[in-house]
């Protein structure tokens, strides 16, 4: 799969990413200490090593896939029921540049400064079992006038995989409001 870089201008800078599919680009923010719960010391150390290589711009696709192999079940509300990891490609350049851009924008306060100016409907759907704290969605939504957060019981980070069919009613309700 060929990666194509993209840049999204925001006041005071740009968000950087790579587009590797046929749909519109999306910015996905992930991470957190909760993801490492249940891993042994060697696995945690290996993930830290891969993250450091990513920060230095040296990570390989095989390392990113290795990292996802450790973390994949932990994204789900019920890791013991996790299907096999569906990620078969992970672009190193995308990962490196996107994470560098995110770090720069957090340091500069870009999102906190710019999101209050967003004048589009915004829906955040957050699983209560997601390793990302619900606060990640509620705090971000609070910056966008009129944004809505639906917190869903029994869901982790990927509701469309974990509980197929249960996401659509939330989106339809939002679109009809």
C-alpha cells in the first residue's frame, strides 16, 4: 500500500499525516498506560523500545506490527474474546510524522485553542471499557460548541467490531437531532 502525505492547515501551523487508503484522511489519537496492564516486564520494555525508535524516526513496519500484536486485545472491552489482530500494514513514515505532529500540537496548545472555533456538529462515541479514559472524549467535546458524547456500556475502543450494529443508532440519533 502506497502512503500519501497530507497536511491540514490550522491557525499557527499544520497537522501532518499520511493517507494510506481510499477514504478521507482521519487523525486517530491513541495510547495510555492502561494499554500496558497485564503485560509482562519484557513486553512493556519492548513496547517502550519501539516507541523510542518511533520518536527518533527509526521504527520499522515490523516493529509497529509487533507493538500492535501486544496491544490489540487491550483495545477491546473484553480482551479475552479478541478476534485475531486485523492490522496487517502499518506505515512507519505515517506513524513517525503523525505522532511528531500530535506532540507538537499538544505542546503548542493548538487543539485547545482552535477547537472552540469549530462550527460543525460533533459526536464522540466512547466505550466505557475503552482503555482511553472517557475524559479524553468529554474534555475534547467540551471544547467544541454543541458537541455530544455518548458513552456506551460494554464497549471498548472498537464498538463496530465488538458489538456490531450498536453504533448505528447513536449516529442516526445524532444526525436526526
